[in-house]
């Protein structure tokens, strides 16, 4: 293997490990350690990396420790690093388990994900390339609205700038990714009175609007129901995001479900043509099965999304698909099984 090929293999292995660690919800510092090591050797002359590998001085480079060094050495020797094999095996066991795989194969997009423009950890292009590699034909970029400052929500000016960036990226990626398209979207906050944290002019320019409650989650049931229904009825809203707001595990701890009249909320979703999101994040898995079954019986349509904040998390859709299959969600009522033109026509209707 040539010096350059060996370094490229090592960079690829380090980045794959970062991807799988994200998928497993490992601490961010672990993910960054492997990406930092990849950046370090990618930026050096291949001959220098090879010389350091032979001399045993790779760990003298910034960001490279014993574990990342082991990956580099194995990859440069033409082997698949042992740690990467372990992670790939674990991921393969999950994917081949059967549950959710039939529906997952039908999905053509992820309609709720974030980039480093808000609180995601990776550039838009990296998220798009990962989505395409997972078999998607398009994705909706749904960075946060301004009020969610903790998530670096986009101001009006930044949102308009992002529209231009996405337009340029779509020109660039169309040929490279076999027609893959980035849709312009938003995850907009549902304010206390049910209005939206974004002006109508901006919302009208977007392809898809996910509306979610992020504040005052313990509001009393009647007020929360009115709040959610007003948002659902807004003609710009296409998807109701993580409807109960619950957290069942994870670094942020747990949080109970918001209280609202689910029959009224799901009936409003049906009446106004707003999809109920099946949020696939392991710490959310929202809505719970009993509410998901109610939404199916009501006749709602659905969007199975990852709410990904990093490339590795885009692989989480299998969790939502598993729950959808358990609750007998009809495939034709999952909007991201539709081709992009059909989805856009529905969203514009």
C-alpha cells in the first residue's frame, strides 16, 4: 500500500469509528477524539505519517493517543482496525435483527435533522453525504428557530443565508450524489400561545416546517392542547415534532410526557393535514406506543425522523421504524416513503 493510500485508509477508519460512536450515543469527547486524529494525519504529508508510524512517534502529534494510534497502524498495514470491526459487527447485528427493517427500506428521506448552523455538530454537506450513503434520496434540513438560543437558533438573516448555501450545495451534490436533494426546512418553536417562532414570509419560502414545543412543557393539559392545536392549524406547519416532549434516557436525564388531550390533538392533525412525527432518537422515542396507536386509529399521517444532530445519528431511523411496525402504521401514510415531488406537493397543499 502506498503512503497516500495508507493514510487515506487510516483517515477513513477513524471517521467511520466516529460515525459508529455517534450511532451508539457515546460521549461527544470520544467521537471528537477520533475525528481530531483523522484531521491531524489528513493534514500532513503522507511520507511523514508513514515515517512516524515506523518510528513509533505518532502519539507525539496533537490529538493522537494510544487508541487512535492503534487504528492508524492497523489501517496503514492494510487491515481493518480491530475496534472498527467490533463497532461494525454491533451495528450489523442491530440492522439484521429484523424489526423495522421492512419499513426502513421504504424510507426515502429524513425530515428532521440539524447541522452546525444550529446545535448540530457537522456541516450541512456532511449530513447530506451521510444521508445519501444510507440510501436516502433527499433530506429536510430543519435547524432551529431564533427563540431556542441554547440551540443557536437561526435569526432571520442567518436563515436567508442558509437558503443560499443550500441552493449552492444542491447544485454541487446533484451529480455527485445521483440527484440527492436538500430541502429547506425548519424546526420552529411553538410559542406559549400556539403561534410560531418565525415570520410567515420566511415559513412560506421553506419546503417543510416541523413545529415542536420546547418550553413550558409542564403547562396544564387544557392550555397545552389549545397551544398545540393552534400550531397544527397553522397552514405553514407540516409536521408536529416529538409531541409529548418526553425524555426516557440519556445525558439530559428523564422528563415526563407533557399533558394534553391526545384525541383532540391527533384529530386536529388529521383535519389540517399535519403529520405526526415518530421521533427515533433513543432518548425520546416519541410518541409512546399507546399514543402512536391512537394516532393510527385516528387516521393521521406520519413522518419517521431521527432528529439527528450528527452524521452517525442519521442511522437511528430503524428505532422509529420498529415502533411504527409494532403499532401497525400503514406504509402509505408515512410521508417520507414518498418521492420528493410528492412530498413537496403535499406540503404545499
